[in-house]
């Protein structure tokens, strides 16, 4: 039964290579081969599930796991011990292995790969077969089940395919900006082999976020809402927090279970919990006092995935961000913004600034006329304390001074 399922899957996957141009048919065939794979997996799962399984046999389940591991380790040893290939297995998991051919060309990689597949298959009983799938040139192997590379599936393939598994470019738990910046950075590294171009691109994107020129759509998260009864008491979940706020306005605004709730993170007064800085995109568009929290997006969302990728080649991505100039932006609506994030009863609610945040002169205009006349010289001052405002809730771009003697 299992052999018939697996042979059918192989036939479907071969058909996918034949009909690559027809996108609709490719999608259908891919769904079918995945369904066949899951049926085979579930059949194995049933043998180990002695409580919920329909045909439990723990001995069969344990035997499958043990023999699979034994077969994999034997294949790894064979590849490493055969000197003529000059190959080294750098990663092996469950039923697959990555073989490093240092200094080999694409043609040599395909030739040696086919030789390895045939040699390993010959040492195993039928129907165990090692299939040579693809060549990555180049490739970054991050951790278990997390890798990315330019993929070649046949020798006559001219243009590679960007193939990523497990990294942020194919995950949905972040904002689109993270996926786009990471993918473009990796492609630049693969195509140019020049880290300075990657640095220039990342710094340019960080400046766009800091200046407020990035698209809000790219900075919008969308997390699944599981229903009000599915969360533990006091859970700090953005989708739940926004739902509570919407329900306080209208009881009919509760999202459906499984629906993705979009949200963004805005600036607030220092010390405010991050969950209180979560807003709906529509609220930010309608309220001019709210600004997207560039510090949070860059330091907590964009840079960490880049750092995990580029630290493998000894590059400190966070130092690129530290080199950027800190631009001070005057905000005349600081008191109004403070009201929104929940710090009630502070003296800053009742007093507005009478000093220019750039030169500290008295003015009634928010920014004095002299600084308005020379925005190029005064508008791009470096922050004397780059570390200020680095917390998730801190607003390092907002300067507010009070007149002396106020009570």
C-alpha cells in the first residue's frame, strides 16, 4: 500500500517538471503530491499512536525510526570515506543530506551528485533509493531545517531559482518589510559577493523607515485571532488587545476565529509596555499624532534575521545601524500622543513647549523661524546620545522642554 502511494507521488512530481509553464496545473499537481506525502506520513504515525491510532504497533514505528537513522548514517559515512569524490556531508536529517563539494563547478557537482546517489542506492535493499535532487550554488546553511540558496535542478538550467526553507522570507509571523529586505540582501550577496553593497542597501532601507518614507503596508503585522475564550487570562497578544478595544466601541466588530488581525507599532512615552503601543493601521492614518515606531521595527524586526544570516560570515549588522546619523524631529503634538498610550495625570499633559527643540530659543511656532529658514543645516543634527530611546516604547525622536518656573 505504501509503495503504491510513494510511486504515485514520484510520478506526480515528475509531471510537475514537464508542465512548469502551466501555473494552474502546477499548483494542482503540487497539492496532490503533498497530499500523498501526508497520507504516507500519517500511516507511519498511526503505528506509533497507541492511544488515538487505529492500528497501533509501537515496534513497527520504532523500527522505522531506527532503520531510517541507520541508513542515513551509513550513507554519510560512505560519502565521507570515498576520497575520489572529495565530498563532505555538512548536514543530514531524517532522510536527506547536504554534501559540500568545495571548489567544484556546477557541472562537476551534477556529475558527482549522480555518482553518490547511484552508489548509495546500490548499497541499500530495494525499494530504498537515494535521489539526487538539486545543486545549490551558492548556499547559506543557517541551522537545522533553515537554509537558502540559488537552486539548479538540471544541468541545462541557465538561471537559478531562489529557494528558501524555514527562514523569514517564507514565514508569515513578521511584517512584509522583513521578508523583502532579507531576500534582497541575500540575493545581493549571492550575485555580487560584495558585502559593502549589502551594507549600503540595508542602511538605505533603515533610513527610509526612520524618515517615515516606508510603506505602512510593509510594516503591518497580521496575526491570527483564536477567539476570546482561547487565550489565558492576562495574555499580551496584539490581536486580542485590538479586539478588546474594538469591542468597547461596537460589539459587532469581533473578528472571526482564524481571521488575521492587522496591526502596527507606534511611538509612545518611555516605559510604556509594548502591547499598549499596538494600533490598527486605520487609526494611524486617521490620527496625525501617531507615528510608526521606527526604532522598534529596525532593532527588533528587521536587523535580527539579517544578523542571524550574516554573522555566519563574521558581519555585525547592528553596527551598520549604529553608523547611521540620528536625526531629531520636532513634534508639536507630543502631549496629545502621550494621552493615547495611557500615561494619565502627568504634568506634560497640561503644558506645551515654548522652546525650539533645535536651538532652544523661545518661540510660539514649535520650531523657530530661523531654524525653519535653514532646515538643511539644523534639521539633520546628530543625536548626542545615540543610545537614548533604544527601548521598544521610547521616543528618541521627540524633544520637549518646559519653561522654567512653571508649576
